C-alpha cells in the first residue's frame, strides 16, 4: 500500500468561522473547491506557514510541516513551498529574469543538486528569451507564467496555486490551463490547487475537497464528487462541465476529430471545433451537461455530428432536473446529461438502459492542451 502524499488534519480559526480540512490521500494533485468565503485561501496560507494560529497536522510525502500536538511548526522558509497567488506580485522594477531568479534558494535554504532547473522551467513555460523583458510590458498571461516559473525554480516540495486563473479572460485561462497541465506532468510536484471553477478542478486535479463556510462537505475524484446531489448545485454555480480528454487524430477545415482516452486506446471519436488543435496533441474538452441530448433509439437525419451509443450507469435527481451518467460503448468514458424529470420519464431512462448521446460539435470548448490522456496523472 502506498504511503499518503498528503496527511492533512488542519484547523484555522478565522473571524467568522473555523476552516477545517481532514483528509489523507495518495493522490498527487488536490483541488480545494468552494464558493468565496469557504476558507480555501486561509487553508492554503496555513499550509504555507503564514497562519500562526493554525493547529493540527500537515504532512507531505512523509515530511511533517506542522504537528501542533508534538510542538512542531516549521517556519515558512523551511517548508519548501512554491506559492502562486491570484495577483502575481512581481517586482515591477526588475526584468523577467530577475523576477524568476528571486525564487532560487540561497544561503542555508539552498539544496544541491536542485531537482528543478531554471532553464527547463523557462522552456516548459515558453519563457526562454524573455529574461530581459520588462514586467510592465508583459500580458496578464505572461505575468502569471513568470509567477509560476518563480515558484518552480524554488525547487518546492509542495506547490500551492491560489486561483491563478481567476483574473484572466477566457482565452488566457485556456492557455494558462495548458501550461499548468504541462507543469504537473513535467515536474510531478505534490500540488494543491484552489478554485471555485469546477471545470478547472476536474481538468487539473485527481482529488477534490469541497468546502463551504469552512466545513469539508465531501472529498473524492472530481467527476464523482461534483455529481453528488448535495454538491452539484455548488459545482454548477462554479461552472460544472463534462471534462473529456483525448488525442487529436485530425484537424482541418475548421473541424477536429478527437479520440477519447490515451494514445492507442480505441475510445469514442468526438467531432469538435479545430481552433487551437493539431494532430497528435492531447486535448482537454469541456462539454456542458445541458448540451447533451439523449435518444432512446439511434437517431437519423440530424445535423449533430456526435451520435454516441452507450448505457445509463447512474440516475440522480437534483432539484427539478435529473443527472444521467452514461458510459460510452467505445472506451468506457462517462458523460453526464442534465435533462428534465419529464423527459427522463418519457424516455424510460433507468440504470442499464441503452441510449444514444446526441451532441453538436460546437457544444465542445477547448479547456486546454497537453497533460496526460485518460484518467489521472
């Protein structure tokens, strides 16, 4: 049995609530999800050592950062934390190179040899050649990449990402999400990602802890946790979508063909817009649950490019709607459809029933590229 990546039993008293987190997991990328005021950032600050009133246990890959019962509390500079905030907090009078170098350990904090080299960080984040550029001339996305590079060159044992996409517009969020996927795959650092965007969490994280007013409501794989009746309203408010990963087989004429699953796996084929895609690239696609139509028999004479056979795996009532989880016939990927209770009844939807999914190609949006195809990282 693998030892836990994270052992987190943490309490952080705040003026209006106490933020609590209790979980142990072998997963490497953990998401903290919840609405504003849930205590996510306060917990992240406690992990970094910036909340002296935090109590409990913080252990990352066997290394204890906090054990208040034993009187152990490592100061922030000894925790080997890479921190990326919403606001990049770059030094405006320094160029890119100096801002990145600011993260390099010095003096007693230096460890040799460093596992992560600054040259490789700049390559992965497409910042090679930016070293002499002034910060004032960078775009918002470039500034966020510099902040991420600075955190990585500190050679962290734990990477903390505090809603790094929150202040970016949609195209920039998509680009930075792709860079985050690259970073997670390339450097494989235990990472905690804070967000109130469900699609971002499902794209990046293999485990999510859902928080509301400081309380831990649920923890588990995002695709499962977000569909729980008590959690789905929070996830939907945070932009819930199906997140599907596959390899681009063709992209021309404005249309792309993406095969779900890892390269070589004969998963279902999706037809989607080709913008931002090229053959061989791993694509992460978002698909709103309300954009998925269900048919009880194979439909004909439709303009929709995606007609996918499958079988109903789970059905759950959420408010006035019904969530129908369908396992695709080819490759086994799951897709969630949100339909009315009336439509569900008329179609005779129940677990095990064969159905066909009907999806317009324009219903897909590109969340990012890169990363690992298939579940997990």
